[in-house]
RNA sequence: GCCAGUUUAGCUCAGCUGGUAGAGCAUCUGAUUUGUAAUCAGAGGGUCGUUGGUUCAAGUCCGACAACUGGCACCA
C-alpha cells in the first residue's frame, strides 16, 4: 500500500521519537510534523544532541522499521489521556488545549511510543522506507514558537519514499549550495564582508556595484513610467521624528543612535517613511496632487539580531527601493492593484514567475480601529482576488500600523524571503497630521501606502544571483565582454575592440596578462563572464572577433562592427 | 538574542592521542608569446578569530568574548 509522502514523513517522525525514547528514556516530547522535504521532532532533555548521535538514531529507526510495528489509533477520554501523559508536560499542555477546544483526543501507538496525534499514519512500519531518510541537523526551537518559552531541541530529517529520491534531493541541495550568494560574490568578485568592522554590512566591489546600480537604474526607469517622482531624504535625523512615528517605542533597541555635542539625540534612519511624509507636509496638498507616488532609493540601517544575519539576504545596512503613495481613500484599491501588477511584471523580467503572495493581517499589538483594519485588509484582499491572484493569509503578521502584502521569492536551497511588499498605513498620516484639500475645500486625511518591489537591493541581488547561478542576463552583467588577445602581438587590436565597445556604451575590458588563452578562458568562465572575445591574427586582419559565450562550447566569428551593434542591443534594459 | 556547530596563508582545506605549522590555487620574480576551461621554475606569505587558564610545553585541552554557518525568535 502506498501513502501520501506527508503521511510517510509524519509516521517516520513517530518512529524517530520511538528511537530517541529508546536511547533516552527520560526525554520529553513536544511535537513532530511533516514539513517540506522531510519532518522534524522537538524534544526536551538535558542531554545535548549532536551530529555524533545522528547515526545512532538512524540505526535505531531502521531497527524499529524492520520490526513491522503497527500504528494503532485510539480515541481516549481526557482522564485516560492525562494518565497516559502524566510525565509528558508538553503533551499535557496540548491535550488540555484540544479538550478545551472540544476536540476528540486521538492517540497513536507505535511500539513503546504513544503520541497525542490526529494522524493519519501508515498502517505498519513495513510501509516506511528504511533508507529514504537522513538526519540533517539539530537546532534549537522555542516551545510553541515563542521566544519567551523554553528552547527545545529540534531534530530535522530529510525524508523521501525511497533512497533514490533522497539521494537526488541531497544531490540537488549540494548543487544549490554552489550557488550560494556568498560563494558567488567571492568567485565573481562582487562584494565581501568585514565581520570585524561591519558585521552584516556589504562592501560592494566594482563589479557588484555595477549590478547594484543597474538594478536601481532599471527600477527608476520603470517607476518614472508608472508616474512616480523620486526624492532623497536625510540619513540622520532627530530622534523625535521616530518617536512621533511610533517606531522608537517599538524598535528603539534596533536603531543606531547617538548624542551630538549639543546634546541632541540623532538616529540613523531605519526606514524612509517619515522623510517622505515631511516632503509631503512641506506644502499644502490638493486632491489634484493625488495620488502622489513618491519613490526613494533610501539606505537604511537596522541593528538586526546577530543570529538573523545571512549573507546578502539579511543585512544591517541596505537600500530599499521604497515608495510612499499618498492617495485619497477611494484611490487606495486602484493603487494597490497597479502596484501589484508592477511588482509581478518586474519580477517576470528577472525570471521570477513563481511568486508566493501573503496577506498579513492585524497583529495583536496594533494601532487604529477595527473598522479601519477591516477596510484596509479588505482592499488588499479585493485587489488580489479581483485580478485572480492566489494568496495565503498570514494571520497576525501585519505591521503594527496596517496590513501588508508580502511577495516571496526563494533562494537556491528553497528558503523563502520576503522581497516586495505593499503596506497600508493608517498610522503616519495621523501622527504627522498630513492632509489634502478636497474638492469641497475641506481638509481630508490621505491614505498612505508603503511599497517596495525589490525590497532590499541587497536581498534581491542575492536571490537573483542564486537563481541564475551567477549567469546574469547581459543587460545586468557588470562585464558583458572581456577581450582576450592570443598573444602580446594583438594587444593593440584587443584594445581597439574594447575602445569601440566602450565608445558605444558597452562596458568591456581586455585581459592583457601574460597567460595562455586556455588559462584566461578558464578563469573568465569561472567568474561567469558572459562573452569572451578572442582576437589574433585572423581577427585583426578581418576586423572581426571570435566569440565564446558562457556555457556554449562552439564559437562564432563576427565582424567587429556587427558585434558592437549586437552588444548595444543586448545590454538594453528590458523595459 | 537563543540552541548547535565552525573559525589554521587572499581562497579551498590538511594538521592522529598536546612537543613551538603544511598542501593546492592565488600573489610576486624569471623564463615562455601563447588560438578556446589551469605553461614551467623559483620566491614571499600565517603571533593558528581574540583573550584568559591548565601544562615543562597549547593550533591541539578548558573558560569567556567575537564573527560566521544551520535552525528558532525577530524582520518598521
């Protein structure tokens, strides 16, 4: 009998729990669901699991599977359940909750291990693969996901229906690790980090910064076409600004701030919004000005928790492709839809078609009335459904000042990262008391939308690099062409080729080092150079170039003029 | 921030049970003038993350701190 893979994974989680119980009888069990690519189980014990335990646990699991144990379900009364789990505090907490919610208490027994569990499970462990799983890691995880609770030990396991599937998964993960943004950053000479001097901050090298600027240039062009204006606001402002905005209270500890000689408290901006609001507020606005779409490529600094930093994906200093849309309430939904379309269209030009969308709704700690939350959440949901976009609700994950849409992209190994976002803000307009004069001559409060498409240039570039394995499209490539003369006799011609390209606005350079062509080809290929133009006697005489494109073994010969013209076209932004 | 692991040359990594550091690539110098994924030879380069401790002796053992990696929490 074959079962859905989730059932297999979940059953394996019970097998692991049984195995761990055998090895550590005193252990307390929390819970162990199936997840993407496998499962985990959370345990609580003074014993510290480490990699050395993995093999032991796996061996024990195989033994248990071999024994063809059955998974027996029973529905029990609260009293019986309490008796069963009296020495299992985490299970006790669950069963009280289930009972309070009026749920039947279902238990499953496999060998010596009885778990409070809804199932479903396989019938017998003979339905489980003996070699389709492998323990991946042990990690800390808070009980019920709350950092106020005790940290448990979570054992992650990759699990598939067969060894072949597991092996191909592991192989894929291994391949994906080669596309890690940190690795590519080094290999392609794009950026580096200085953990000693600036943990979580990027040092952009020439080539990396070329990509970075290109991304901004592209976004700027798209925004101008979409009716945005662009502003630039100060990076350091008086702390009172953040107190007014309400961010100091909530995020004060994550800000960089300091006192100046005159005793004022300044703060390095952690977000751009108040700056934009001050520009809005600088003059009397009319309903005719709305919607006012105000973009800013703002560099922000946030003191992120040390454990959250991760290559380009999570940094402490980054540039947002931020914008604030000031609009009348009745314009809000249309603005959301336009922004949504813009985001997805731009993602498509970067090759991202599989974009997950979350609608994050009101959190517990929030400001604003429930009526306004209703309205804002509804407009976002309407914008999505009216245009047929699938999305998931992320309950309670909204910002304290309003609900938000999150646009999620995945990195090389499948982790999800929020990139784009659209957020409705009912806080700042109020706090900064901004208004516009309506048709009726009266003051009205505008609605403010925050939106970012890339989110952070840093993170977006990380995702982009990983998804393309460093092989960027020509228009984004920092060095689309490198010219390689076959010997020093052809340096002059190589430099002419470079001059022609640069003259036409195509960045190129010549590799004039005293090395063999083979050597240069290898090195340039590893640095992901898209096009290598080799020139020698023949090319010099014919005024041509011989081209080798990344990942393509065959070469083609082209007149230099035609090549330059082709490149001019190839590096154009896909607007 | 929390849990676990890691930290040796610019990069990738070796260094067994403690006896004062190695390789390949890169760099520099010389030779070579190269036709599509590594030309040959030589040289230089490390207070072994920082800091305490144990020891006659610490890269190696113990502690603290920092950074990084994988998770958890957080993510305006």
